[in-house]
C-alpha cells in the first residue's frame, strides 16, 4: 500500500497515512483533530546500494574522490 501525505487546513502540519489508492475513508489530523485535510503531491526516493556505483570507471588516481582508495 502506498503512503499518502495530507496537509491540515487548520494547523498546517503534514501527516502521512498508509492507505489503498482508492480509499474513501475520511482522515483526521493526528495533531489537532481537524477533518480538513488536503492530499499533497509528493515525490518518492529511491535508495541506491552504496558500493561500486559511486566509483568512476575511468578514475585510477588515488586523489580522485570517487576512486574509493
């Protein structure tokens, strides 16, 4: 299930809810109790495994910050 962000129209705080994308369940702000929440457009982040992906393929100089030496 995706995580959706909502901004409260009363206190202005942003809250996250785990819900199906077609959920019609009314949400309540967990901070102030208001039912005036607006769904926000949010982005997602990909997590890349650290390791060789950070190294330049052409860097062989030990002074290069990407060389990993």
